[in-house]
C-alpha cells in the first residue's frame, strides 16, 4: 500500500497538470527569410508573442529567421500549402514570379508614400485572401516595408553611374525597370545575393533601409539613394488545415493576434525610416535624399510600361485593385 502511494501521487500530479493544459500546447512552425530585426522579422516575433499570450500558452509559434528552414520568399506559398511549415512570412514581390497578383505593392512609383501604401493594401487584401484560400491557406497579416532605394558601392549621381550598376532587385518588375534604365539587374533573394555582394560581383541592391540595415549592407555598399521606388509588403500566411485543427478558442487567439500584429506593423512603419537612417549614418552610410533629376527621370521612363504589363499578367483582379485605389 505504501509502495503504491508515490505512483498514485504522481498520477494525481499528471492529471492536475493536464487539466490545466500543461500538456495540451500545440506548437506551430513559422519562418521568414529575413532577420529578426527586420520589419517582417519583428512581425513574426510580435505575432508569436501575441498568440502565446492570447491562447494562454495553448498555442506556441516556433519562429525561425534568416531562411533557417531553407525556404525563401518565392517558395513560401508552396511550402505552406505542402505544410513544410505551418505558417510563413514572404516578401510579396518574390511571390509574384508564380502569382503575379502579389506584385502589386512593388509596382514602381505607384505607392511612394505611406498613405498610398495603406490604400493599395486595403484594395488588394480581398484578392490576396482569395488567392491564398485557393492554395489551402489563410492570410494572417501584412507587413509594410519602408520605401525602396538603391544601396550602392559608388554614389548614383548620374545616368552613367546608374548604368554602371550590377544590381540585385527583388522581383521581375524591378529587374525589368532597372534593365531598361541601363543597369545589369538580377532578381535574386537576399540569401543568394549576399555572397555576390561580398565578392563584388553585385555592386548595388534595390531595397529599403530596413532590409539593407538588417543585412548590414554598409559593410559593402556605403551609399543609399532615396528614390522612393515603392513601399512593398510582406505577406504572412498559415496553412488552413493547421488552423482548422485548432479548437475554437485557439483559432480566436490566432485571429486576434493576426489583427493586432497587422495594426502594430503599420503603426511601427511610421517611425522606421528615421530609425533606419540614424542607424545607417552611424555605420557610415552616405544617404542621398536629393537624387539628381536625370536619374529619377531615367528610372520613371524605364518604369512607364510596368503597371500596364502587370495588369495584363494579373488579369481582371489586378485591374479591379488599381481601379479601387484610384477612386476619390
């Protein structure tokens, strides 16, 4: 009798812990190719913290950064659909190679201010949700990036300097625009670009101050030209089966965490540019906020057909997004 008491006591502890959910936690994996310090990285961390809090620990997001899972943005929809991960954050421009609709936020000189980026995101969101649903997924939230500029080894102070760039771009449209402007442009992920930047094969990058700062581009590219090319977004998405397998309270926690993360990300962007510039200057980056008119003109002329080409690729939904955005 006495010998069995410890076993009965342990069984009681197990039951007590189980009744309080100590053994009921569900762990979901989530990944991004960007650093934890970047806007998308902070979004993933914010979402994970909020899910844990709002679910009282019943749902845990196992987050990874810097493409630690080997999944780049362009492959994220397929990876989440196949449930290689339960959820992921992807740069929308990189998704556009397979799903043109996601290229809308990266269209050149369309959303070159925060207010325009908000309007464009609102117009595009229903189409994003529809496309993701067709791939067995649920849109969690979007993350805005600061406006894209050109990081370069040498100052981009003339059309000749623009044409001398061997530049990493982030989607097919930006590659096309920079090529039309005379540069050697390559649409590759940051993960693939970094070794080429370090070797000098790539001497410029189209990116925000945020993305560049996260990768410490100042180690190789000490100039930044503020061209306000676009304010693109990243998309956070979740496998629908993983979501539906949760109980009602846990699904509510996911929904609430996603909505709050989106609100915080769009609020966070407001002061991000100033933070990035301060960090860049501290690390020796020369920021050119007065890019010469001939350079701006060359870029805008090279971008003239991009919106029309995107509309043709994206189809009626793309046309509807731009039409909704242009309404007074």
